[in-house]
C-alpha cells in the first residue's frame, strides 16, 4: 500500500469520507472522488526505511482532559513540582515509529498551573537511560534562560530551581539546549498557566492540546522507523504536523474523539511548540467565542473569532459554546497539514438535535 493511500484511508476514517474529500478539494464535476497529488512523498530515501522498532510506551499523545484543576486558593502558596525528561520510541501513527524526547513521557508535557504570586520549586530530572543532556525554559520565568541555564542536566542527574510566578497568562515551556529546535520537534514542550489573582471565568470543561512539527527521513504514512531529518527541519518542511505528538490521535481511527455534552462551555488551551510553523488555529463547526490572544488572560478577550494565529513558542486559549451535537474538528487552517500531515483532532458533542439552530434535513 502506498503512503498516499495510507494517508487517505486514515483521513477518511478520521473525518468521514465526504468532509475529507471536500477539505482536500478532491471532487470532480461528476462528484466522483479523485486521488490528490502528493509530491511530498518524494522525500523518502532510495534505500527505504528500517523496519519499525519495538515501542517503549503504548502512546505518546497526552490525554487532552488531563490537566490541573482551576486555582481555588486566594493567597500565595508554594508548589513542589517534579518533571522528568525522557527519550522514548513510540508510534506517530500505526506502523510508523520515531524516537521522541518528552517531559514525563507525553506530548505536550504536563501542564503546570499556579496563581500569580505563587512560588514554584521545580526539580528537573534527566532519566538515566537518556542519551543526551536536557533542560527546561519556562516562558513564565524571570531569570536566565527562563530557568534553562540552571537546569542543564546530564542523564541520571537532577537540578532544582525556585521562581515566583510574577506575570499572569498561559505560556510555553520547552527544552532549550543548543540543539533545541530538534528537541522541541521531537516533543519537548508544554504549557505553564499562571492564573490572575482573581482566577479565570468558570467553565464546564477544559482541554489541553499541543501542536508541533516532526521532521523525518520518510514520507507521511510510510511504514517503518523514521529517523530525525535535520535538513527537513532547516528547510521547514515537516513530514508530520501533529496534535499531541501523533497523527490524527483524537479521531475515530486513533484514540477516539474527545467527548463533551451539548450545552457545555469548554475552554481549550493550544500550545504551539513549533519549532518553526505558525498555527492557523480553527475549529470547524464552531468559533472561538471568547479568545485570549497570545495567552493573555488579563486583557479584554476577543469575541467570535473564526481563525487565530498561534505562533511557535506561545499558547492559544479560547472558550467555545456547544449548542448542537456533532463533531467539532480542531485544525490548523493551513489545510495541507490536516489532509496530509496529521493535524486534526475531534471534539464530539453529544446530545439531542437542535433543529432550530442546525437542521441537516430541512
């Protein structure tokens, strides 16, 4: 089976055949599906890929529902936080293995959540089986390298820093060794949320996603073990653009959509690790009803925004309403990344139809 047919099969399963074809612009005048061209597959080496390797973990994609509870304290406190850097073989998609670099075996790394004025005592440990040095740069930190200068740790070593969370907002953290672009591409990024003193508006549910590019010596969907491709990274031509480190992870063909109930108000955090590409963050079938641009959680938010840029090294935050059932597709509206490179997740709204709002059969 060609890499193109693998991509098409998985995309059809993820989106539904009609919507996938419509997104790709693949309907002929007679309504029959036509295969799109996919010149990107030409980057595969003449020798082909090595066979897929045994995996170290069952999945690398972080659970979007697994994030800390909202701040419920009103005076400063101290948090003891431990994070471990790891290097793991896992699947980008079925049959495609890759060596990831992570914080706590997941992409994105775990969200850190504190209140403005809190003190964080953070210990970073580099797993003993790691091959290289790692560190952490938190964009919410006043200090050399956002903490990176003092958390450079060899395999098997640990370092501890302490900082006060002085400015509110939601910020990226990432590995910041000299080879930082490669480490971030391989999965080493996450988000730290510093809530304002008065907290955030109450919502029914929160979700946490991360977008990054993966550069490999293979083509998207090509079975085998994909090695990192520095030339592809330098030219900013990724093999995959992923949501939580895997292609189409939160679709019917992956771990399944994230489910919410009709009528719930949902806050979504979207960390863009990059290392290079700006995300045109968009929800198909919805809008960012309340948008906190660039992770700014204190200024007046924007309202009813269809698509917003989330630049590398920043976190988008938005709230949506869910008045009708059905899928909401979280995408980067640079749509070739959706159709061909894996950048799609689905939020499934469950509940009874609301034909006064949307009626598919009037």
